[in-house]
């Protein structure tokens, strides 16, 4: 290979590698499988035990008296453009309505995984972290992003 060709080749290769790295760093999206089925099952237990079920019904469908549905088109568009961290922050501060602030970070992560499942978002191989900064990096979009 002539030196020039080699240089051009190296440049193209490094550009490709940079692109690859950028892709890898793109923030996770809720459509990429950000919780596990086991975690959603634990979250369902939290949902039942910690009273969510009383106000939000068994399946998160619209409740009475100004209780919003926590599944379906309303929920998906309500959080569109936010992050999973915004949902966990809201739950941590406000839910259960009767005793806000009583859920542990792990319970919040698990119950949020259950809400993602209720909204038919795909499960994956990694559990939703209980760490506030980590969930802020996961974008919530109503529609799956183009790949
Ligand atoms: C006493 C009734 C009550 C209980 C118990 C309750 N909620 Fe709520 N929830 C509400 C009401 C009312 C709202 C509307 C927002 C508000 O008033 O804070 C709400 C809002 C929400 C929202 C935001 C809905 C949206 O997208 O606008 C989520 C998520 C949620 N609740 C999850 C939970 C979870 C998880 C639990 C159990 C840990 C729980 N709730 C327990 C009454 C309740």
C-alpha cells in the first residue's frame, strides 16, 4: 500500500471507530429493553403490597376522582420526551399518595419496571437501576426511535 493510501485508510477507519463509539454512548431509550421480566414481577408485588393497586386498580387503568391512568396512550404521551428518572423521581416524592416518601430506591425501580411492562415496553437483559443518575440517562419516548 502507498503511504497516502494507508493514511486515507487509517483516517477512514478511525472515523468509523469514532462513529461506533458515539453510537455506543447514545443514551439508552425505554424501547431498548431497560428492565428484566423478573424485576417487573418484583415490581408487581410492590404494586400490590404498597397500595398502588387501591387507587390505580389492578392493571393501572383509569381510576376515579382525578386518578390518572398509569398505562396506555395517556401515560405514554404524558412522559414522552422525559426520562425514566423523571418517573422514578415523581414516584419517590409523591407515591403512594397516602404515604409519600416511604418506598425504598429499590422498590421504586422495581415498581417502575412493572409500569414499563404495563405499558407494553419491551423487557431486556439488564434490570432498571435504583440509582437516580443512571435512570436519568434513560430517555422515555412515546414511539420507538428510528434505528
Ligand atoms: C390514595 C391513592 C393513590 C395511591 C395509593 C397511589 N397513587 Fe399514584 N396517583 C394518585 C393520584 C391522585 C395521582 C395524580 C397525581 C397527583 O395527584 O399526585 C397519581 C399519579 C401517579 C403517577 C403519575 C401518573 C401520570 O402519568 O400522570 C404514577 C406513575 C403513580 N401515581 C404511581 C403510583 C405508584 C407506583 C403507587 C404505589 C407505590 C401509587 N401511585 C399509589 C393516587 C394514588
